[in-house]
């Protein structure tokens, strides 16, 4: 170890590692699916039947028309939050279905 160099944080090391992974987009999509409940909150997550990707489109199936309307109305802010959390622009569009 060179003197005078500050050790890197785990967060920095993980970011460097992620940049070297060949299938990074797929990994980021998996991360989005994993953090979905935390980002949308307990109520929307409880109303969510299925979340999956078709390319860069996140397809969300919910339990009722009321929840479809609610999530559809907030889809841009949800996509932004998901992308910010995974530090990538993997969610280009959210499509909500019942």
C-alpha cells in the first residue's frame, strides 16, 4: 500500500467493480426489481402482482384499476427514483397493467 493514499470505501470499490461487469444492464434491472418494494412503498407494493422488464420498459401488473391509475399518474417519479437508486438509466418507461 502506498503511503498517503486514502483507502477506498466499499461503495467506491463496488462502483468500480460494477463498471467492469459485462452484463451490467441486466444486473441493474435485477437491482430495480429487488428495490421495487422499498421505492414504491408498502401500499403500492401490496397492490403489485408482478414486476418485470421487457427491454428497458418496466411492466407492472397491479390488482385494480384504482391502483393502475395511481401508479400510472406517478410513473415518471417512480422511474426517476428507481434509476437514481441503481445509478443508471435502465428504466426508460413504466407500463402499468391490471
